[in-house]
C-alpha cells in the first residue's frame, strides 16, 4: 500500500551533507560546485579524476582547487578521498590520516566504472594498506561491483558482496567501510546485519527509479549510471532502508556530470547529474514514502556520526512548491541534461 503523502508544506532540517559526490575539475568543477555548496555543508569528494587522486599531496592540491572555485560568500567543506591502487603504500595512509582533510580511501575494482582503470584488480595485494586503514580508523569507501564479464550486469553488486565484501569484513573486522550507492535488497540486508563499522550511502535516483526508467518509451541514456538501476523490489528495499532510521544509511548523491554528447552516444557514459536539486529529490522520495520526519537523520545526522565529524549547526528550509527543471543546463562549456530534465520536482529550497 502506498502511504498517504503528508500535508507538511514546509520542512526545516539541519543542513545536510553529501557523502558521495563527483565534482570533476577545471571549468566543470567551477560550474557544478555551486549546486552542491548551496545545499550541503560538506561533501565526500570522489577521487576518480584523470589521472586519479592517489596521494595526500594530490588530494591537498585538489582541495585547494575546489576551495578556489567556490563563489565568494559561499561556505562549503570538501572532504577529500584517495583513490586506492595496488601500489598505494601504508605510509600514504599514515600521511592521509595525519592530514586531517582526507576522510576516506576509495576502492574501485579495476574497470568497474568511469576512470577506474587504475583501480584494484586483486584486493589481496592491498592487505598492508587495509591493515593501516583499520588501525588508523580511516574508512574504506567501496564501489561494490565485480567486473567479471561472466556475471550478469544486474548481479554484480550481489556477487561482489559474496566474493569480496564478506571475506574483507571477516579479515578486517575493525575496518570501517561504506558500501557506496547500494542498489539491491542483498546490499541493504548485508549492511543491516553487519557490525556498526559498516554503513552505506543511497542515491536519490536509486530511491526514485527502477530499471524500467532505462527503457521508458525508448533507450534513456540519462538514466544510465553504475551500479545500474535495478528491479522495483530493490528500489523498495532501498527506500525501506533509507527511512528505517538506522544510522547505517545516509545520503550520498553520486551526482556525476557528463556532457550530453558523452551520454547520448553509441557507448554512453555512466552517471546521473542530480546536484542541481539533490536534497529536493530526497525530500520527494521520503515524502512519497510517508517518511518526511526521517529525512533529517538520513541527510544530516547519520553521515557525520559515522565519519566522526560534528553535525552541521545551521539549517535549510524546504517547501512543497513544485518547480520545473530546465531541459538542459550549461556547465563547464558543455551542455548537461540534469535529472528530471523538462519535468517538475515537488519540493524546492525555500528562499
Ligand atoms: O554512474 C556512475 N558515475 N557511477 C560511478 O561509479 C562513477 C560515476 C562517474 O564518475 O561518472
Ligand atoms: Zn560515484
């Protein structure tokens, strides 16, 4: 049964943070950053640039470019990450931890997604690094998909959990892990059942869409992301996890800008741009589930609590006034097709 939508017209919540974000670099960074910084206090910034951010020194330089791109008067704290490779040394983990600005290390299985070629082919080669992260309490952020071409693309997350995540958790029981952008019942159940060291982010698009959205009336490249959208039963499990009130689940948009031409291609890129309306989209998803009262915990409390950072102290206000998303937006000298392009979103930021 669909719960009745509430009659709440205005919602004030502690300022949220985005615990999984792609900001890119250069002109694209300059143009996408205000969308995030006008909504969120902080964001965990993904390191999958080309070339990737593999050292603390590179993370520091990237952080400085982000802060330099921030429009005057805006406040925003980028929380940096390192890109794990099979060559990452434990000493780099020590440097990252000591920096105070690196908050996680991202595991991309090699060739799983955008700019993951330098990722990890064999996690067993990363033992000493994982050991250092466990010892220092630096979280491992996981893109949880196998890349084995024999595994069906819709099963890649479930198989990753069985083949790689379960052994990892067994071998490093005190390692803090965020399973990023979960998409399946299996992932939600795994995180629920695991120790307090294990958490997960959930995107707005995985809360709002199932895999039919990839083929609605024709092929829809702007709904293609990784992990790919799943069946309706999985979407429902994600909504249940997000609204459960469990501190293990928190907001991570995975907003990932790609130019329109790179998505509308014979081999289109994975990634959905949601930063232009991120918290509004989550509000819509929670509202549809009759759980607006759970939005603040998911968006503003569970993330900082897991990352052992203070919660934000200011607030944002949302109002139930529909607004129309433009068909296209210009970013970084390119045209982008934002999520909900040409359609409306039920909530907006109160001005
Ligand atoms: O859809 C995605 N886009 N998934 C990822 O894992 C990477 C991201 C990107 O960087 O474009
Ligand atoms: Zn991502």
